């Protein structure tokens, strides 16, 4: 072979080797990331070329795939769309995007999950139309409806958990949106809906339940401060300082109890349970200064502050900022300044009390199923955190029972059921009304539900949030 021919042969071989390496890299090593790339329109064509699996609540599909005309073979259909939208999200061809469980359970719903490999082999040999698997949720329709109806026209959120397992029984965020419009195959309809929802100052696309925004918790944070006090040796009947006003070191700004009223009998020293039941601010501000920011931050972090939580929907971490200033930790101790939480985090705090000091990992997916609804996998409850002892949980529960039976949370009381709870009213730092909070649960050997309610600019927690929690608890326990 002459030299020019040898050179040409060498170049051709190098080109083939290069091509082989490139194809292998793209088709094997980069396949997963390329399929997940939002710019990859072929992924959507593939997804809509087959029947996507349903999302199921209590045996009834709330999301299905319907035959469609045009480029895509199927169209997603959402039942009671606004009720379930914060959970389901949407699957949009017009925007080449997915949100909610449509995104985070996409592998099962789209039929590509490894657990569905036998289903895919069967479809290959039988020639059946490819279909996705199904996802069955933990949600309780009665609790979801009670939360939705209770919020009414308010902006806010409700989260209900089963304390012993972490199962999410209700997850509502208002205002909500209609995913059918955004998921429409008609690009004009989808664009119009998207622009309308995006421009709405009420932020219907924001999932308030999971911390799309986080909010100052106000007095519901006193559960965290009280837990730190009890863990340090204080008891519910220990007398604590409780003046009508208190000015922390390093500031001239006084802290008052709600309405500038005395705490308890006005003596300046009351049992901790009285301060908790009446939701006095000064005893907790003093306790915060005495224990210091590190102890308060440590307890908050034991509850999950600053940590990523996946349900599998992601939850924005709650926040508490360490400080060396006594005046700042005084406000932190009753849920003001820079403390921020999500309704789900508040439900986890309540669940720790209800479940003897243990927080179970919150989860939404009960089972994954094949196209024929045969069970592939069932969720196994797991521990998320153990922030305090069972003795501390018992002390907190006794004080939370006092809140409902004789304190600020009386509107959460339910005939035939002992309810433990805590109210919260959080100043927003502007001229808007305060945020309204409540967390509570049914007391028993194994509490069935803990409910966290948040109403944006809703006013007093005892007045607006507590009655909603009562109705959700009623829906679960059947009273």
C-alpha cells in the first residue's frame, strides 16, 4: 500500500472511531440527561405518543389521559382541578414542562421507570399500545375537601399529616389554578392561561403549603421555644417571668403581650402552661434571651429547619438565623424577626408532639402500580427526626390541650374529641393584617391527624385558622 493510501485509511479509521465514541457517549452516557432536558421536544412527543398513567386518590383517578386529535395522541385530564392542582401540578406540551407529581413521578407515570421493565417487555411481545404506570396517593378526600372549603376565599394553605406514619392526608393551597388550561394541546389556550395566572397578584401558581414562600410563624413557634425549655429541665408547672412588657438588653424597644394585657394573674410570675395557653409574649422572649440563640436554633434544626424535605414534592427549608444580639433572639423566641416556616414544617412540629417526640418522613405516594393497577411498591414509613424526649412531648401536649380547652385556641374544640393545639398571629412588618396560624391534633393513644393551617393576612389565629383545623380533624376522625 502506497503512503497516500495508508494515510487516507488511517484518517478514515480515526473518523469511524471518533463517530463510534460520540454515538456511544450520546446514546448511552448522555441519554438520561438529554431525555430530561426541557429543550428536548422529542421527549414530549414520546410522552404523548402513549397513554400516561393515572394519579389516584382513594381508588378514584384524579388525573387521566384522554385520546386527543392532532400532533399528540393523548391529552391529560384533571378532575376537580383546582382542588388537587398543588399536588398534581400539570403536564404541558405548549410549554414543554411538568410540575408537581407529574414531574416528580414522571418515570412511573410515563412508563420509563425500571420497576416497569416487565410491563415494557410484555408490551413489546404483545404489540400493545405502551402505557404508563399509576401512582396512588395518601390523600384523604374528606380531609382535602374540608381544608378547601374551610379556607374559602382566603389566601393560605392547609396540611394534614398522620403522625404515626407521615402520610399526608390533605395538602391545599389557595388560590389555586386549573391545570387543564395550562396542559391544553392548544398553545393559544395554554399561553392565555399561563399569562393570566402569572400576572395574578394573588399568585395562584405558588404552592403555599410547601413553602413556595415561607412566612413568619408568630406564636406557633412557641412550641419550639417551649420544647427547648422543657428539654433544659423546666416543667409545664414551673413559674416563669411574665411581665406585661419586657425590654431586652441592647434595645429600647419593649415587647408586649397581645393587646398589651397582663399575663395570667398579672403578678409577673406564672406557670409556663398559663403563659403558653394565653400565648403571652414576654415569658418566651425572656426565655429566649436566657437560653441564647444557639440553644433555640439547635432545637429548631432538630425539627427540620434548614433541611431539605421531599414528599416527593420538594419543600422549601424553614429558616432561623443565629444571632449574638439578645434583642434579636427575644423576638425569635416568639416567632418574629427572621424566623420563617412553611405550613408543612408546622405540621411536622405538631406531629412531633403527637408522636411522642418523633417526626416521621412526610410522604404523598402510597403505592406505585402497573398499567393494570397491580402493586409494584408500597411506601414504608421512616423516621425523619427525633427532636425531643417522650417526656417533653407529654409536657407540650398537656399545655396544648390547655390552649384549646381554656386558652386562645377554644375555637378548635370538638365535641367528643380532645384536641391539642396552638394558635399564632404573626406580624408582617408592614401595614397589612397579620398572618393567621394554627396547629392541632386529636389526642389519644394514637392520634389520627395533625393539621396546620395558614391564612395569609388572616388576622388572629384563634379566630380564623383554628376553626378550619377543627373541621379537618372532624373529617378524619368522623365526629
